[in-house]
C-alpha cells in the first residue's frame, strides 16, 4: 500500500475552488449512479486523497483536508493517507461524521460545493441542513467535477464495453415479465413512472450484462419506465445487433446523455401523479424531474425484486458454488504443496493469480467478482487488503493466510473467505478462529419468524467473540447478486440502520462472515454464502412462517485452527455434516484426475 504525495493535487483543486467561489469541496466515493464499485475514470476520491478503499468521503477546505471511512479501512487509510490529510474514523466515539466535519468548517458563512451527480438527493438535503445549522452559507450544486479538471490527461477513459444478453436459462424470467411486475408497482402507487439509475437494477431488469466496471457485470445507462413505455438510455456503440433484437419489441433506445433533458420534459407534462425515484438517485436527477415536491422518493421496487432470487437463480447459485468450491480446494492443496513440500517462494499476488487461473477452467466462468484478498500474517488484519506486485508480502507458511475471493459465473456470483494455516498456529490464533467459526455456524443455524431483519441477527454471529471481549469492525453479511454485483442491497446483516428497514425473505442470498483482526499480527474471517428458505418448527407463534438458511459454499474449514473442545455437540455435528457434504459434492472434480487435491480434500473433511 503505497502513499501518494497529494500536495500538488490539493493545491490545484483549491485554485479551482476559488474560481467557483467555494470554501469547501466534497468528493464522495460513488459515481453518478451511486455505485459502490466504480470504473477507474470515476475514482476521484482515490485520486485526490491517495486512499484506494471502496468506501469513504473526502472533504477539502482552503486549508485542511479530511478523509472519512469505516472500520474496514482504518488500517489501510492510516497507511495510504499522507500528512495533508486527517483521518475521520467513522463509528468511533467523539469522531464527527464527514457531514458534521464539513458543516463545522462552513461556520461563518462559508459555501460547500459538490458534484451534484455524485450525491443522492436525500443526502444533499441532510448536508444542506447541517451547514445551515452551523452558520454556513449554503450547499452549492457543481455541474463540473473539479477533481476531473485536476486529473485531466491522466484520467482513464470512460469505458465503452459491449453489452450482452443474459439467457433466460440463467435469469429464470423474461425481462418483459419483469417490466410488467414493475408496472403493477407503479399502478399500486398511482405513479406516472419510474426513473432508474442504479446500474445493477437496469442490468437485472432488462436481462443484460456488461463490463464497464471491473468485476461488476454492469453498463452505464439510465432507464425510464412508464405504464406504456420503457426507455433505455445508453450509448449506441455499446449495443451489438443481438442486444438490439432482444430489446426492440418492448424498449425504446435513447442516448445516455439525453436522460436529463428527457425527464425535464416528462416532468413538465400536466399535473399528473408523481414519478417514482430511488432514494439512491442523484441530486441532479431529482432536480431535473422538478425537485422533491414533484417526485416520490422510495426504496427501489426493482432492487427489492432483484434481491429475491427465483428458483432458476437459486439453483444457479448452488451449482456455481460447487464449481467454485472445487477451485478453492485445488488452490489450497496447490499452495500448501508449494510452500510446505517444495519450499517455494510465492508472494500474495502469485497466489491470487494461480487461484484465478484455476477458477477460469470451470464451466460458465466469466471473471472475478472482486479483487482477490490474498493476505499473509499481518496483512490479513487489513480487512479489505489488496496485494500489489512489488509491494506485497511473501506468503509465510508459518503464519495465518486469509483468502477472500469470488467469481462471476453465468449462473451466479460467488464470494468465499477461508483462513488457513500451513504450519503451527498460536494458541490465540486457534482460539480466535474457533470463536469466529462458532459465530458463523450459529448464524447459519438460526431460525427466525418472517419479518425479522438482518439488523436483528447481527449479534448471533458476534456473541462468542463478545463473551471474550473481542469483536470486528465490519458487517456480518451483505446481499449477493446473481451474476451481478457481489455486494447487493437492500438486505444485509449488520448494524447499519438500513438493514432494519428490510426483513429477510425467502430467496434472499446473503453472506455469513464474522471475523477477528489484530493489527500488525493476524486476521481471521470465515465466509459462507447462505440463502433464506422457509423451515419447519414445532410451533408457529403468531401463525407466522419461520425462516432459516441454506449454505451453498463448498470449501472445508481449516482443521489446524479449530479447537474442537470449544465446540458443542451440535456444532461438531454441523461441522461434520458440512464437511461430508463438501466432500460428496466436490470430489468428482478430482477423482482420477488430481490426486493431490483429492487427498487434501479427504484430510480436511475428516469427521471429528
């Protein structure tokens, strides 16, 4: 993790701020579509601050600069930020949020500016209110991105990748049916239509996939759906003939840039019912529709529908995780053999590259679903660590090795974390791993009434760590797309307020990933992907259905790191049953083909 001198970049930005009569400038992480993961050309916050994590906001004044991020990135940000920056550790006591810090700097009638396509409409209102309460002048919408003006020729070009059709044998539902379902929602809300800006929602709605953002099979576009029309706003060069044929009977095509003028025209027609707009839509989009009085802000019905997988998508998840599990088993068997038996010297990138090579052999493989976190020893304590050739560590067989990785397959998206040890782990490493494992098992085994959210389940996974005075600074679970974004809303398991708003439902696919990290020493995380299903219970209080989870990840746990004496009888049974299932479902990939991987699999799945 290299540190970049940002002095000159900040000086140029401050000159531009003066020209625009701005005292403070906010640089969010997200692009115009509020994407968590972005195209390189939209990595403005990373460029201006030097911090490359996926979450964070930069706030620059004429004299100071602050970077706010959450607990996943405290370690990384501390290493990457130079002396120009103050790190605001979000969630810690007495540390202001970036909004509070910006408002404090605005005291005395100062003006705060932000690219109004990069911030949501609700967020812009909240920030504006905080600025006014602190005596600031106002929040100014900026139509030119000032970081882009500093970046100039160094800025990567905007991607122009081709779009592909996702066959119904993978999507499980025709896009025309999805449009009709959405129109029923519009009718229920007596709405004139909906403007859709989230890229994964558009890809899902039209059964299309793209390649504009690394690891996320999405494409730059907007969509407007009314009771009678569906319009996709996208650059024409991105659409091969078969994609146009896929859409032609039901969808109008318009240039990507035409969205703002078109929705201005739509909003001006008659006193009609309001347009729906997602709470994730940009300030610029809402303004083009006439402002908050002319729209109804909602949690996107498209996002809600996408999060509930149909039977085709659920079966795809089961199958792709079996193939992916076989790939990880082959990788760990290879890595152990190279490090322990052959004494090879491999760095973290060598490991990640070999894993990608192994994965790519499997049916329906498209690419990775995120940068592989291949981390040894102290690097494993950096929660979202990204190894880089020439600046990473050699994998130490005598230290913890944490691998968090995933793939995009035509039939699903995978995300698995396993923490391994190829030598002799310490007593603390074994205890911490076992406590994390107990939390992972407890969450998967829980049964709960319909209506319960992931917010309510978070403590299930933390309880064993808490009993020892330990914890971790990240959520316990995130939604997972179906050959889409590996992080998918609106569901999740954690303490974020939004997770309390959406109850878990049959068909949700979510991660189960408690962890424990000691900065400068080691890190542990165990992640399985689980799917919500209805379960049988002896009673049904309140006549409600009860729900539980089905795991799909098929990779052994690390035997060397488990203290079996800390497991209950039920936990041991779960572990033995899980390992038996992993063996049965993945052994055929190795029998008669790969003796090394088969032996490793047999050893790691032996019952206790």
